[in-house]
C-alpha cells in the first residue's frame, strides 16, 4: 500500500472529513501521488484546502488505493472526483477507489475529456494528463505566453503561446532519474540522494556527482528557456512546480515563479469544466 506523507495548508485543521463534501483530485505520478481536496464552492483559481503526497507503489489494487484514501479521510464522502494517472496499470484501481469515496463517477483526464485548450500538437491524445492539468492551470492564473517546468521523474516543459493555446513542450529525464542512471550504468559511482551542492567544483566523488547533476540541470533549464524564448520570439512568464522547484528557482538565471499547487488546481479546473457540461447534458 502506498505510504503517506502530509502537506499542511493554511486551511488544514484536521482530516478531510472536516470539509462537507468537496472535490477530490488525485495526480498519480511515477514516483509520487498527490491528493488534494477543494471545497465545493471553490473558484477555479482557488488552491486546495487540503493536500497530501503519497508514494506511488509498483502494483496497486482498488482496495489498496481505497485504504490509502481511508487513512487520509476516514469515512468522509466526496461530492466529486477527478484522476490524472501516468501509470497505466494504476488507472483502473484508482478509478474504482474514487468511485467508492462518495459514490461518484470520477472523471479521468484523457481522450474525450473537455480541456478548453486549443492544441498545436500533432496528436493531442499523446499528451500526458499531468501536462494537460499544468497547461490548464497556468493559462488560468498567469499572463501568456507562459512556460511551466514540472520537476518529477521526468522534467516536463509546457508552453502556452501568446494566444493561450498549448504550443507543445519538452520532456527530459528528471534529477533523481539522472542520478540513478549515472550510478546504475557505471561500475564505481555510488547512488546519491539529491541535494543542492554548495560549490560547483566538487572535492569528492559524491560532491562531483551532485554538482554535475544539479548544476547540469540548471544549465540545461537556462539553455532550454533561451531556446524556447527564441522560438516563440518572446520572453514569457516562467513557472516552476514539483520536486526541487524552490531550490532550482534560486539557481537558474531566469526569473521564475514557484507554484506548488499548479497540477492540482488544473485538475480541479478540469473537473469544474466537465461537471458543468455533465449537468447541462443531464
């Protein structure tokens, strides 16, 4: 079963059951799973009232997913739910678990779900659900053009152009994935936990690896941003989210905003859009 760690917000005074009803949003990544609750009357721009982060297990049943939610909420009942999942083998388990938290039919981000986005992508069905959520949230809150950089197992860059359309983006290995690959594919390099190096020039193997991994990522981000700016012929608002966002923001040369709830807000906005459509169609 997924392990749980809790992230407190200003409105977090207890368990999820303290909120009557509420919209439950779940973002399942390859490494971690983010869970958030939005109050029923929340505006599209609102942050979640409660949020947690779980470890994404290799295998998962619907009962295990439900037990994870039970640890967070007890017998609390949701008034609606939406799921983003980049692990195909986990989709059915989470979908079934969410349907049992309040007897609701959860929305699943993917083909057929309304996004409100104009796409300049050759095959929109290929776009990951987390990338869709990020794009929806960044267009709602920030002036366009906007670039979001989401740090996770992969490092995703999403671009919203000046007209508010999803222009595309980039996908690259994330910091931790790069560190594991460096250790796995070499005979003598150790596994290192990611932390911010104090100096560029490492004075031990561990320090040299961390410097190469972290400052290499910083240089890659700065270089990619310059190339994106040149391609769209404009500078843009840069938003960082995900693992290490706060620390990387202090190291890159470009001005950036850190947004911890970008993906969860995007999921909530997708829920509101599709729930409104369902009511009109009923």
